[in-house]
């Protein structure tokens, strides 16, 4: 008798964004002539930078000739991309990261979900609340939790992120083994200072824990004082794995390219307390279950770091940050408490009402799609997240509609 992995039965009925899609589809069916402006799912809307397109086309042309055709590439990524990432994203900021510590993949979502496979199922996991659902759901699938009860899974340590603590959770009162952090944060848009991040690194060192640090929105940071990578913090090479993505940075959501950094000195322990390097474990998992990102996509990603690419990426992220400022200013003027929008493309808004009620009101009265905070966890109740990923014209139109609603 074939049996299922019963941990999947613990999962909530559907994924947050699937719920949103169903409600939006139902509204559109009932109102076929009404235009919907989508500021919910964080998908980009602008074309790939010209530097990336040029590199993409050139690489595709190479695939058309026997002399320059490429088949399977290295699962870890081509050296040309790993080397430029190490230099431009890390070494220029004083972070000691080598190309061999960088693994190219098809998405930070995949990597943050897959990385937990190399760790024991009987560890204690600390996850922020509110949280990007993938962190939590993949640990449920792996069997590290009990059942879903009163809005939370048994067996998970929830790191409550609230307006009172600036959406930077306090260090756990007891020892935990695996810690998920994301800054600039999805969904709250909050950022973390170097001192606050150093506190987490010291905690991980003291408790022999490991930090999974999601820096997918690093390109939107505008304040020089904020850390762009956890490896700016002393000791982080021993206790942290970092995830980055070209999805929002360069518009690669439909092209798929990201990377994970696993320092050679990053360690974990076996049941006898013996220390092991994490890099060989991730390398084995990566090489066994992943065939690599295509050559043309990696050449397009390499172009991000060219002089033209850097200028175009700055223009692209500035465009979305202009949207974010417009959303932040309008929602603040309407009297809402907001976080994010300054160093993040997300604005986290305290609606002071049920978050799904707020979602339905914006959809039904303004034709604007947001994301209800309750979908990100118990601490997200009462909030909504508005994304800056759309055209400036659509964001203007959405804000005009929202401002016209009789509150």
C-alpha cells in the first residue's frame, strides 16, 4: 500500500496567494468591465534591463552554433557568474566570500525551501511572525511541527514582529537551532541595523544555532548605514547562510536566477556534537537534485554587474521605490500607521480591522488587490501589505481610488 507523507495533511488548506487569486477571479467574473490594479503579489512589471537582454540574446546565439553550444553546465553555476557575484556583492563591502561559496539557482524561494533538507528533523526552528509562508510550510512538510492550532503550528518557536518592537523580533528566551531572518523584510518592509543583526549573530554563536538570512530585497536599501549582507557582521561566516535573488533586483521573476551563499566555515553538528562543514552537504544536495540554471540566463545575470547593467538596475529599483514612496505618503496621509517603503518595495499598513475584511473592501470598492496580513501569520492580523511592483501610472490610479473610498 502506497502511503503519503502525512505532514502534508497538516498544511492549511491552500497557499495564501492561491486564496487571493480565487477571490480576485470571483470579483472579476462578477465585474467583467471593472479594471483591477494588482498590488498584492510581489511580481515585477517592467522589462528586463537592456544590458541583460543584450547578454541574453548573445548567449542564445552561441547556443545556435556547434562551436559555441553548451550542454550541461556546472550545477553550482558557471565560474563567470560566481566570480563576479563574490567580487561585486561581497568583497567590495569587506565581506570575505569566495566564488566557491556561491551556488547559483533558479530562485530564492526554492533555496529557502530546500535548504532545510540538510538539517535534522528533530531541531528547534524559530520563524518570524509575520513571515514569508515558504519558510514555515516547508518545515511543516519536513515533519518539524505538530498540528495547526489556533493560528500556529505546534513545535515552532514564533518570533513575534510587532509595531512595539519595530518589527525586529526579540532574541529567543531559550536556545533554538535554526533561525529564519529576512531583511529588508517581507512582508513588513522593516529593516535591521548592523547592531541588531550582530545581536543575532552572537546569539547563534553562543547557542550553536544557524541563521538562514534572506536578503532578496537588498537592492532596495537606500540608507548606507544599513547592512547589505549578513557577512558584514563579524562571526557571521560561521553561523549564517544567505539567500539572494535577481527576481526583484533585475526583473528576473519570469527568467529565474538567484544564488545562495554557504561559507566554508559555516558549521552544524551531528548527534554526537561533532562539528561538520555545511557547504559539502549543500553542495551534495544541490548537485543531486538540481541540474543548474541555463547558460543564457546566467549570462544575462552576469550583465547585471556591467557598468550599463548597474545603471539600469539602479533606475529600475528607483522606479519601484518611487511607487513605494507614493503608496507610503498616501496611506500615511489617510491616517494609517505604515512600515516599509523607504528601503523596501513593500508597505505594511495597520488597517485596524480584520485584514481579509480590509482586503475585500479595497478589492470591491477600489478594484485594488493587496495582500491580507493574516496570511503571513497571527501577528499579521489587522494589517495589509501593498506592493510597489506595478507601473507608476497604475499606482497613482490605485491611490486615487483608495483615497476616494469613504472610510
